[in-house]
C-alpha cells in the first residue's frame, strides 16, 4: 500500500491503530492524519523506540492491512 492509499483510507484504519498502539490519543491520531512519517514519529516518542524500529512497525502494520 502506498502513501496515497494509506492517507485515503485513514479513517478506516483509526480503530486498528488504537488496537495496536493504545497509547496514541485521539488527538495524536487526528494530528497524524494518515502520514506515515508522523505516525512513526509518534510511536517513537510514545513507546521509546528507535526511529528505525518505529518505521518498521508502521510498515509492517500497513502491509498487514
């Protein structure tokens, strides 16, 4: 799934995001608005992960959709 597809289907993925990364708030999810880099940055910040690890988790999540 490319970035445009992910952004276009963002509203459908919000529930799954909350299930996977429960520490993300509704405000975080609204601010991310389908941007992969922003999502990885929030995961990195909230969960104390490295940039590469957060990016990999986001990519794996998107690939599983």
